C-alpha cells in the first residue's frame, strides 16, 4: 500500500504494529492520513512482522533477535520508520541496538534504523515540526501517557501540542497521567490481580476528571483500559489520539463494537 504525497516529502515506512493491525486498523489509517497531510510519502511494507517485544519480554532472546533482523531488513531502505505505538518504537529504538550490539554484521544496521524510527505524534512534531491539525472533536477528554512512550521514547508534550489544535476539544489532565494502566505486555497475563487493580485505579482517575473520553497513544494499553471499562459498565469512551487528530473518531470507541452488548455495572473493587 502506498499513499504518495504531492509534496515529495520524506519516504516513510509505516510500521503498523500487531495490535493496530489485528484490533484497530482505524488507527493505522488515521496515522497515514496525518503523515500524508504533513507531506510524507507513506508506504506500508506487506512483509513486515512483529517487532519482537512479546518474545523479548518472555525471555525468548533468539526469537526476538530473529524478528528484529526481519524488521531491520524490511525498513532500512526508508528515510524513516514511523509507527503508532511508543511501546513498539521503544523496542526498535532502545532494545534492537542492545540485542544486536555483539553482532558485527547487524549492530550498525540496528543503530542506524533506531535513529530513524519514531512514534507518529513525536515524528510529526519533533522531526517535521508540523501541527496543522484540521479536526473537530466536541467533548472533554483526558490523556493516558503510556510507560514505554514516556520512559523509552520521550512522548509527553507532543500529543498535547497536537490535541490543542483540535477544535471543540477540552483536555483535563489525570492526577497520575504516567501511572501504568496494568497492561505491561505479558505482565497482565502473569499477574492478573495486580494488573486488574492498576487498571481500576486508572479508570477511577479518568472518571474523576469529568472527561467522557480517554485518549492515549498505544492500542495495547487502550484495549486493556477499554476492556475493563466495558466489564464494569463504565461510560468512559476509549480512543487512540490519532483517530481524533485525523478526524476519524465518528465510529465506536475501543470495546464499543455493535457485536458487544453493554456489561452490567459492577462496583470497582476496594
């Protein structure tokens, strides 16, 4: 898939991420719309694969290295690799160079790709200095800063700069915007009770702001929050920020598909 910009800007390889591809393709289309508006020539390599983070987090180092090499081979011919997830970009930018540091044939290639890899919102603002957002979203929102986005790739001010350009949108900050939602990749599987308490705390924080929508930059975290919100009957809508920024937030939020009936309200655990 290619989306050519008439401006002849940088050639961007779009890294769609597993979660976006499988669970929320709208996020990918929103990202491509924004990148194209910003003057990029966007291509989505059909043979791309997982960044390897699940394998890496589970201790399957050899598999993680194999997947890292596949991603490097697929994207190193582009001016930039750009994707809609601070978590996946943290893997590429931080962990690829470390994983391949002792491999003479791959270490330089890993570092070179890492230096040209960015999360979408940070790419638009930090690399392109672009915030010409043409979107409207009438409502009060709050924003969840994902762990990897903040700590590994420095995503904090960028989404707020872009969201400030959305007409009709009011942003109310969480009391603890950088607190983990409890997803943590394999963490939520290994420690479900702890994870459940963490996501409940996140939802309480969000509801206390008076916002009707929670936004974020990682589909995985948002799926975790939305899943728990629907389970307890919370009215809070959950969306990826890119959908709002691209003017593509008309449809259901995450977890709000017509095939899923509303869950009966149950109280937050103490």
